[in-house]
C-alpha cells in the first residue's frame, strides 16, 4: 500500500459530511488532526457542498448544522479554508453552510480582532 492510498478520496469525505452521524463526525475529526489530510478534507467538503447544491431538495438546516459543527470542531489552521469553501458560491446550499460556519465563531476564535 502506498502512502497516497491511505488518504481518503473526496467522495468518501463527502459521504461522511452527508452522513452526519457520530461515527461520521469522529472520522472527520480524525482527518482534522492530521495536517497531511487537510486537502482531502477540503476537497471532500467542496464535493459535499456541490452535491447539496445539485440536489432536488435543499436541506438548509442540515447544511447550517454541518457548518456549525465543523466551525466548532476544526482547528485554527483550517478556519480560513473552511470560510473560503463556504464563500465559493452564492448558491443557497453554500449560504446555509456559511451561516452555520459564521454562527460557530471558529474564524473569530482562530484570528481574534486586534485591539486598537
């Protein structure tokens, strides 16, 4: 087995975001612990959001909860990438995810405003 084979593909990561069970969230939390898997996590997030945008039914509450959860769970090094993913489209799926991400306050915790 090559080292690259141990990284999850974006389809696997997207399915874990879509699942939203405790086991799926544990899997995603493990991915966030390893900086070498940041690209896989972000690629999977983009795939998840793209699939949600193409779905015939928009579950905005689930997308918002996913944004809230990952914003609270993700380490500081990922917060900017998460926000960039959330802002990469004006589709309502991305807007719902961004709403949850903003509510989590993760970006503010990672990069607090400077006191003037």
